[in-house]
C-alpha cells in the first residue's frame, strides 16, 4: 500500500489493500491505538466506521518470520453530503430500480455490490442503478462531493440495500 490520504464523512468506511509477495504470508492490521481487533489475516482490510481522523497500516510476516510494514493510510473527516436511504422500486420480475436519497449536491456516485466499504465489485455509476439479480444481492453507493472548507474531494457511504 502506498501512503495514502483520504477524506471521508463521519460514519463512512475505508478500504485498504497491501500488495506483497512471498510464501505463507500473514497480515496484521494496526490502527492508531494498536492491533485492529478482528482485523483480517488478509491483504484487504475494510475499516470500521470512520468517526475521527484515523490511520491504519499492516505488518506482513512470511512463514520464515521475516516482517515488513506497509505505508499508512490516513482518513480525515470532511463535510460529506448527508445520505438517508436508498429507495427501491420494483421494475418487473426480479429487477429493481435503486435511487439514492441524498441531502445535497454531489459530483459523482459509484455503486457497489457487497458489504459496505468493499469497493472491489463496482456495478455502476450515476444517480440510479437498475439491477436484476437472480439471487438476493446486497448493494450500496458512495457519493463524492467537494468539501468547500477544505477544498478536497470527500465521500459519504450509504447503508446497504438487499434485493430482491
């Protein structure tokens, strides 16, 4: 993981990834106050809800005992747009029309499939999403806007919506 600074609204999650090669690698994620409780033994880490400035890094250990420490990822709070819910409308059969309920102007919206904060499966962009899953599937979106006070791009995460 390259050193990274991100701006997120309170309650959003972050997604960090380290790229390491070797045999029998183990990953221990650390935050400002020590090891992350329940942190995955995985190169991918979805942070807890960000409610204050927070930094995370990973210690990677090989099966032979060699260790390396990743760069840190830091999340700063910013004034993101307030997000309330996602309106789901039946579009026929197993298809659903998802519309975000956002309390302000946004620069862009990215839709994802999976658990909130996991940005590995992007399924669309824009102010709505039309989906037709064959099984029960979870979606969420991230709305981006410009924080006028800090002059940075800020994001806010929605809660998840499961359809059909």
